[in-house]
């Protein structure tokens, strides 16, 4: 049996992204059009949102250095 395609719009660029039919809530992916890091937040209907990306350690250090000055 062939898998059916599932589509959802990218919240960043609005392009329709084709997803695999066995997608699950919490799965992360990258938009092939704008390279936004996304996460599946709903299945019915399929909805994508920006994935949480923790700040890099050196970014946090940079903020702290600026506050000290």
C-alpha cells in the first residue's frame, strides 16, 4: 500500500512542505525552502511551528560580558 503525502505550510516562508505519512508530534525537520528549523506540533490538522533551539554557550557568554561592562 502506498503512503499518502501529507502537506503543511512552513510558518516562516509559507511554502507547502511535503511530509512523510508516519509523522509524529515532536518530530523536527528543516524547511527545504527557507531552512527554518521546525517541529510538528499537531497532527489533525498537521501543523508546524518553529523548533526551540537553545542559545549556543558562547552567545550566552557574550551577553554576560556586555552586561559586565
